[in-house]
């Protein structure tokens, strides 16, 4: 019996996310208390600086599927193998450049962080920076290998690796933290897992998928075409790095590592939130490229975007509404009373991010159509505005001010400007899309009313009460979303597997 790679990939993705979230809930509070606010803030600050080196990939990672689909369609396996070799070579060169940049940063670390660090924090920051850069350099060739696996739609293997990575990380790191090795141990474990993942992916590519790589016969004209295609993706990446990491860098310079730590908790929750949406959309990337390559049917693309977007919205709205009612107590019990401001920071990040997250398939549609240039300029403008708005906001409101700057720019550029562009230029019917999304509104009215009453009459004061309220909220959300929100197609996504399971029972 042939396994459906897409469905299994989505299920495994959610299993990975559940493990990631649960391990974060259980592991993070211990890690925060073992490291302390200053060292955790230092770890977050160094990670934010290193993340800017991601732009060295120049967006090439996002171009593979588009050009692979075109070459594969011709049926010339030698061209495919040469394309794979050229693609991997590019990322090996990028990894070497990353290492060189890392050496420069380590040698000039005081110029990078300015007066935001104390004299005692600089030696540890130097070690963290060197290790994180090495780990990042490894991820470049690892990303190329992942692209080969995605092209063959081997989602099960990829997601199993992710599950194992999320499982092993806290279980290996926690004993080292308890022994007093601190943030350096965290980075060493992450690097070890990156090496293991890269080795496993290489073995799977050659042993199971029979991926062929030729380091000759490179198509230089194609490389030039890829460069032109990806330069705007690179601009988009720079904008993303600024939008999601500049807050911590600015806080590090103007407010110190404690403010970075408070923001970092909200940022960590926001990162988990963002990953929930991409687990669904990522498995549809090959399908989007096929539709565009075959007939570029905007009706099919709109239907696919809407179908995926509705499923993403169900999941994300469940998290957002639940966090509004339960998030303050959750953070106080989970991270500690010193992180109280992280509640508002999280809300300021996740609420405006919900709209672009339920539309993240539009990015793949635009890339497949080679229409991603405008988005890159819009995102770059958003990033610049974010910096100019965030600096005065940080001076007035500290860590919360940084989140306010990000929220304002997300709403203006990502939620309003980009939706107009999708509709008028890309050819997607966004009126139809939003009509389908707004059909969920009737389901939220009773959910919100019941939660307000539960919060009023049964306020949570400890972990047991919080868990009880969480279970009650999930039950209320599930019942009313099923009754008033889901359409028949979405209900069948749940009932069909259950029917098959029940039929198998004797």
C-alpha cells in the first residue's frame, strides 16, 4: 500500500510541532531559571546577530523547486544531475563565506555589540558567536540536500528527522545545563544535531532516492537566470531578518540583555506560532510549481490558497484566542513573574502576523510565477519603517515598544498592501478568499462569550487550574468550530480517517 507523502508529511509535521511545543513548555522554564535573565538575553542577542548571516544564501534555497520542475519536465537526467551539482556547489561556497564573516565578527565583537554588554559578558559572547556561525555554515549545504528531498516529495523522511531533532535537543541539553555548562552547551548540542541531520539526509538522498549529482557540465546561463530570480528573494530575506531580529539587536544596544530576555520569551512563542502555519503550506510547494508550470491557472491557485488558508486559520485562531484568555497566567507560571511584559509582547507579535501566516502559500505562488519582486521591495520598506518606528518606541516603552513597532509595520505593509497586490497583480481572487475566511466569524461569538464567563467565575491561580481551563477552552473551541465554522470538506478531513480506523477494527 502506497503511503500518501503529503498527508503523512502534514501529520508528522504537526507531531513535530507538538513535540517542539511540549518540549518548549517543559524545557524552557528550566532553561530560563538555570541560565538567568542576563545569560539568556546574551544567548538571544548573539543568535539575532548571527541570524543576519542567513542572507548569504541570497535566496537560492527558494529557487530550487522552480528551476528543478522546469528541467525535470524535459526528462534529461544529466541536466538534472548537473543542476544538482551546481546548486550544491553554490551552497558550499556560501558556507565558506559564512565562516569568513564569522571570523571577522569574532575579531570585532565589541564593535558589533557596542556598550550593550558588560566586560564579563564579552568572552562568552565571543565563544557563542563562533559556535553559532559554524552551525549556520553547516545549514547551508544541509538546506541544499533538503531541497533535493523536497523535490522528490519524500516528506515522511524529512518530518521524521525533524521529530527526532526536537526530541533529542532538550533531552541532551538539559543534563548539560544542570551540570552548569550554560548557553555554550546549548549551541554545541544544536551543532551536533545539525551534523547528524546532514549526514542522514545525504545517506537517504543517495541510498533511497538515487539523487544524482554531477560537478561538471554546469549551465552558467541558468545560474545567471537563478541569480536574477533570487536577488529579490534575497532582498525579502534581508527584510525578514530586520523585521524579526532587529528588535533584539536594538534592545541590546539601548536597554541591555535583561530587556532582550523579556522580548526573547515573546519572540520564542511567536516563532513556535509561525511554524504552525508553515507545516501545512510547505508540502504544497511542489503542487504550486506544477500548476504554474502546466497552465498557470489562477482559479486553481486561488482554490488551493483558500483551502490551505482555512485550515491554517482554524489552527492559528485556536492558539491566538486561547492565548488572549490564558496567556498572561501561562507566562507567569511558565517563564516566571519577571517575564510579565512578555504576554503583551507575544500578542503584539502574533495577532498581526496571523494574516500573512494564513497566506504564506502566496509567497510560493509568486515565486513560481516570478512575481516576487514587488513583495521584496514592500518588505524592505517595511523593515526600514520598523527600525525608525521601533527606536523611539523602545526609548518610551522598552521591550514592549519594540513589539509595537513591528506590529504597526506588519499591519500596514503585510496585511493591507500585500493583499491589494495579490488581488490586482498576482491574479488571486482575494475577495473570494476573505469571504471564505470570514465564514468562521459566527463560530467565535459563542467561544469568546463562554471564555469571558469562565475567566470571570473560574480564574486560574496555578498550573492545575490553568490546565483545566485549557482543556475546557479546547472543548468549547472544538464544538463550536465544528458546528459553525468547518465546511463539509474540512469535516471529511477528520471523519474519513476515523471511519477507516473503525472499519479496520474486528
